[in-house]
C-alpha cells in the first residue's frame, strides 16, 4: 500500500455527495394536499399527508388525523361556505391526489365528485343546524326558568332587604 492511499481515500470521501439517513424517531415531512386560505393569502386550515396518515390542521394546530381525507375535505368545504356566508373571502384548493381520492369514492357511490362532496358538506350543515336548534331550545328553557323564578323572588322580597 502506498503512503498516499489514505489521503486519496479521504479526498474521494469528501467529494462524494452526503447520503441522507433516516433516524429512527425522525418526523416525516407533511405534504399539503388541501389548503384553505383567507383573502390575505394566509393558510387558515390544511389537510396534509405525513407518511400514510392524513392530518387536519386549523389555525396552525393539528386537530385530528384519519385514514380517509375526504370527510376532512368536506369539513374544510363547509368551513369555506360558513366563512363566505359571513362575508369573508376564502379559497379552498386541493391537489390532484385529493381529487383522485374524491373521484374514486364518488364513483363507488355512483355520483360525481361534486355531488359526493356536496352530500358530505350537507351532513355538516345539518349537524350545525341541529346544534343551533338545541342551543336555541336551551335558551328558551333557561328564559322560561328565569321568568318563573323572577315573580317568586319578587314576592319574597316585600321591599325589604334580604340577608
């Protein structure tokens, strides 16, 4: 072996490109596949794929995960509709992969992708309407209870302070 062989070997190693290696506990990058942006272009909510898991992020916080991203897409579409009803301008964009998944599920249900997504969005709207009715009924019950309690309180006071 020559005296320069170690130097040549070291030089060759330095010239080679660094090989990335995956650490055991390293987090994989999240690839965004659906993004809801406001009028300023800021991301309000997003659906991303990390490994084999779909993640839903709203306001920079991860809110949930699932194996199927289409219900999360329907949730973002519903959120978009709610924002537009309140007068805000929002934009929902999604990737080709998300579109293909939506097309596949819609074909299994015998619908177009838009019909299938609108059906899922309608489910969120009916849930919101039911929750709104429950809250309104609760307010009516509270108001009735307050009205019944008010005359009884007035009769007990007789204008005298209570201890």
